[in-house]
């Protein structure tokens, strides 16, 4: 993979997507302040925050699944049979 484009070197070492998002001005200011505190770019800060949020969501879902494991009860019916019975012949 070449990093050279018609305008020069892109700086990317792997395939990345560029996206355009809309943010309220206050949120953008908070992101920029956090990026400055970290000595990072806006893009890197948004990427890090997104990865952290998605990781936390996955952790919470896995925790909830562990809580439910072995506690889920059957519905007490034959759902597949009921669906098939309701279909036109």
C-alpha cells in the first residue's frame, strides 16, 4: 500500500475511513480541550473516546449476559408451531 497521494504523504500506515460528523459547538470545544490536555489531535481523541465507550458497552452487555445465564425461563409455548400454524397453506 502506498502512502503517497497526489498531494503528498498521507501519514496513515493502515486503512482508515474519514468521516464527517455534526457536533454541537460546546461538545466540540470540550473535545478540543481534552485533545489539548492530552497533547493529541481531535481525531485521535474522538477515536479513543469512541473505542472506550464501545468497550464499556460491550463489557456491560457481557456482564448482563453473565447475570442472566441460567436464569432465563422458557416462554412456556411452542412459538415455532404457532408461527407455522398461522401461515397460509
